[in-house]
């Protein structure tokens, strides 16, 4: 069972933002922005390539609700998913990073980059 499935099962605590029957959103334990939320389906889906269009459609609405709950919907936010090893996916369970709370930069794209930014 992956770490996110353990969070869904209640075996590992999380600081929840929003939850419904199919999805859960919680604070990342290693935030890289003032607001850094992980959003996952409760059903185990390995990555973005494995998600069905039907589940993704429902997840889109949930993600929008999370952004509204955190008052990020007006000023903006970044939504990121890493897919597979070369895409930087560390946990094999589909998840989106919702980043916000500041004006975000985008400069760090490869391991060879010398600076790390949002």
C-alpha cells in the first residue's frame, strides 16, 4: 500500500483541507510555496497516464473547489502533476500539487539547473 493510500485509509495523519467521497486535499509536509496542497483520488491510480477521463473530470471540479476554499481562485495558483520517473513523480499515486500564496517563478526544470525556484 502506498503512502497516499495509507493517508486515505487513516493510517497516516494528514492536515486536510477538503475531502469528499472520491478525493482528498491536504497540506504537503515539505512545502515549496506559502500554500502547498496535495490533491489525490482516494482510489489508487498510479499516474496521470493511468487516470480515466471520467475520474479526471470529477477531479477537476474538486481541485477548483480546493482553490476556492483557500481563496486562491482570484489571484491565481499553479497546478502541477509529475508523471513517471523522468517527470519527477516520487509517489506512485496520482497527485496534483496546488501551489499559491505568492507570485511564483518558474526556472528550475532539470537536475542540471543550478538554482531552485517555484
